[in-house]
């Protein structure tokens, strides 16, 4: 009896655990558990069954991304995209972040990466790309320059004496005296000499 009771308790706990995991997966994707018209954003890629899938899918409002291209592993959370030809999903969107709207099928406990939930798309568009601006770094303030002491005043320079320019010729002095007095003086001296000689001769003759 105790063994059967133990088995029933274990089975009940396993059932609750599976249900909890299923509900947790549904809430982790932010998806409703029942059929609903939703808008899903994710990375559009080629899935395992040659169908397009949205990986890293979410129903959160994604206004923009920093890069258009994307590459995420094919793993949950994801949805499988259907009716792509009927509503003309552009193949160029593959490998990019895409926003799709359509009917999402109800959640099934067997849904997983190999058998994801189906999204019957009605509209699709690329998520706008907004490149964030680089944070503006304020320019460093320049340190105030130290005032240098004033330079000493230069010593006064003596004026250079300029030589008086000359013509290169010796100037002749002007004649201020006549040669006549000199000639007269010479004549007087000669006369005195002659008289002295004459007088001396006479004295010698008188003694003789």
C-alpha cells in the first residue's frame, strides 16, 4: 500500500514538473499560450526543415537595433514562419533582424527547437538600424600658464664714433710769411762776417 502511494506521489510530481516547464517556456518567449495575433521580432534564418524561422524571438517592442545583420543559433525561443510566399516575405531579409505580424498557433507541450510554434505571417519588415553616437568626452581644461619673470632691461649701448671721412689727399697749409725778411737777415749776417774778418786782418797787420 505504501509502495503504491509512493508511486502515485512521484507520478504527480513529475506531471506538475512537466506542466511547469511548459508554462515556463511559454512565458520565457513572452508568447501567449493560445492562438493569438502577435507581432514578433527576431533574427530571420533558414531553419532545420528548410523553413524560415525567427530565432531569439520576442513579442517585446524592439524599436531599433544597432546592426542590421544577425546570426544566432537555431535554438529556443524561436518560431517557424509560414505563408511566406503568399504574403511575399523578401528573401533578402534572411540573416537580418525582422519584425513580423501574424497568427501564432497555440502552445503545445511538444513544441521545441525541432518542432517550433508556427507563425502565419501577414506583414514583415526589417527592424530599423540606429547607430548610437559616441559619448562626447569633454575636452580637458588647459592648466593656466605660469607667468614668466620679466626679462632684465638691456644695458645702454654707447654710441659708436664714426670716423670723419677724408678725401685721401694732404691739404697744403696756407702761406702766412714772405721769404724777404729771411734773405735780408742772411745779407746782414754775411756783411757782419765780412767786417769782422776785415777788422781782424787790419789788427794783425798793425802789430806786424
